[in-house]
C-alpha cells in the first residue's frame, strides 16, 4: 500500500488544523464538519469547456457509509465501545465513548459522545485500551507515547505525532448512533475510503 509522504501528511495536517482552529470547546459547526469530511461514491455530471463547446462529462465522487455502531441508552460514562469503520480494511478499528463532558463534534443531549480511530497518526501505534476517563484522552501510544485529547477533536497533548487523531463523525437517530464519516486521514491510508 502506498504510504502518504511526510510532506503530504504535513499538508493535510495543516489543512485539518485550519479547519478546527479555535478554542477549547466544540470547534466547528456540524454542517461544516459534514462538508469537510464527506466524500461520496456517486456519478455526477460536470460541465467541461472544450474550446467553445461545453460538454457534460461523468465524474466519480465517493461517500462514507452510514453504519450503526451503538445505542445511546446503553452507554456508560467513560466505558468505550469498539467498532470498525469506514470498512473492514486495515486500520479501521475505532472507539466510541460517552465522556460525561462536552467534546468537539460530540452528540447526544450533553454533546459528550465522541468517536475516534484507534491508530496513532505518528507510525500507527495501536491505542486500544488506552482511554483515560480522568483526562478524556487516548494514549499514551505504546510506541512513542503520543496522547490525544478527545474533548478537542483528538488534538495531540504530547508525544511524537504531529497530526490529530482521526475523529469519526457521528449522527444520532432516536436511540441509535451512526458513524457517517471520518475527519482526518486514517494512518496507513492515502484515502480513508481506500483501505
Ligand atoms: S506510533 Fe504512536 S507515538 Fe509513534
């Protein structure tokens, strides 16, 4: 699998940082989150100019699947639930947790339910089992100790990584929680939907 170059990863990180720049609380609107995180598998017709003539040509865009991953009523504070998203491919494992405090991108009555991919953005260290309820963080990574703040879109608290942990975008439909997108590039992928 082709790994993104360091330069490309840095550029994407910068773009992500620009999107989530701001304060400590929920840093972007839900609409902005959807607009920046969605890709789509659908064929659309786009206009192309060829000389004086304008032609309609098909173009492929991709979209994230909508996958039910938990029930709100079954969540307990600071007890993570594991899931796999956006596919069954490499590095798709993630966790959902009700933190008990509001988080950026959080859903539910208290906006405290968030979800993240489990793989450290530095070199892919596995973060399973590393959630800390007292600090609402994931880590330290077993490889080089990176730790991520889940209340602030997975931004790095400390360690070797320079990119936030990919956040899984959630939607609440009644009592059902759906994963509907990923914000940030999953480790080991050049495209989140090409796992
Ligand atoms: S792989 Fe996680 S800090 Fe290096």
